[in-house]
């Protein structure tokens, strides 16, 4: 039987449990110690962690945290600008949760300049290369792009007990596209929660059709699976004609020229950038992976 690496999105789980315990008219003082220290996030995180250890008995386990500002903030200063800040009484609990993870002797991974999502994705793909299965426990639907026959993503439902494992078919049913198409889909439609604008005038259904109809042509670039930088450059020589063909195909299907051009530009730019970033991120993660090799 294949062993499984469980990866916990630390900040996401802290958020998820904190709001589950403090919303709905709950008396805030219930989660304060006698000295006034807030504990809702710590309690909720610990409860889920203990239940996971007792009920699912993971073969391997690691927890990943955000570190703060990332390269995305430099590329796009408005990134997440409209998102509400972390509540002050939760912010002070994050370091406690980090110490809790360390006390359990669970490997903790975080990398300056990168989000937990970046580290989770790289660790997941690394583990699959090592022959492991992976289960990611998070609250972020962006990670559904990782789902395949070896990687499962667990997302919360209406309550903590309603969490659901997402497989390939579940991603298609939920988002309208397959996991490997999620990045292209988001490139076109944008992401309101992260303050990333989409292609003007293109809604969810139109974006789904664009991605599904374009996929075969764009796969001709050979970049969809994230080739390394040295392999990506020669392939870009073909991008101009492939992009023109893709734009023409969308226009023939009735899409406006401006929408077709912007959709293709975003998808190609995203695939090329991911190809170039992959080797750099994997190199930076070697130190974090060392603890998991033991």
C-alpha cells in the first residue's frame, strides 16, 4: 500500500478553526485565558491536528506556513489589497501554533518570499516523485490545481466536520474545468479574493469554454507541465504562430477579438512564467525537504 504524506496549510487551518469557533454569536470571553490571552485559533488547530493523528494516522506529516510579503507583491502591488487583515487576536496566536507544531516534533516548512501555497505545491510534487501519495489540508481552492491520481486536496464545508476530499472528478464538478486547467481558468477569469482582475467581459461560463476549447492547441507549446527554463526557451519560438491560431479559433467560435487576444496572452504568459520559476523554487526548498528525508 502506498504511504501518504499529509501536508497542512498552517495559516489556512488556523483561520478556518478560529472563525468556526468565534462566529455565530459565541461569547468571545470563552476563548480567553485567565490572563486575557486569546486561544480560539490554537484550540481549533490543535483539535483538528489531534483528530487527524488519531483517526487518519498519517505515514508522514508536515505543516506549512506563510511568512509575509512575497514576490507577487513586487510584481503586482495591488495583490490582495482588498482582503481583510488577519484579526489581531488571531495574529498573536500564530507563533503559538508554530511552537505547538515544533513541540509535536512535526516538520514545519516556510520560505521567505513565497506563500505557503508555493511550498505546499512543491512539496506535494516532490513527494509524488518519491513514490508517495499526498493529501493537502487547506482552505484555499487554488490548490485544486494540484489534484491528480496521487494528490488529494481536503477543503472545508459549512462546518469543520463537513470537510471534503477533492479528486479529479470533484474539481471538474466544482470549478467546471479539470485540475490541470485551473491555472489557465484563473488567468482568464481573475480572482476577486486576491484582487486580481480577469479579462474584461468574460464570465465563469465563457472562461470554462475558452479553456476547454483552447487546451489542445496550447498544449502544443509543451509548457503545460512546467518544463525547465532551458527547455522552455526554444519552444517559445513556436508561440507566435500557436497564439495566432488559438486567437483565430476563439474568434471563429464567436468570441470578441480583444477577449480572445487577452485570454491567450494570459494563458501563455502564465505557462512560460511557471516553467521558468519551477527550478528556482525547487532549489530553494531543498533545505526544507531535508527534514522530511529522515
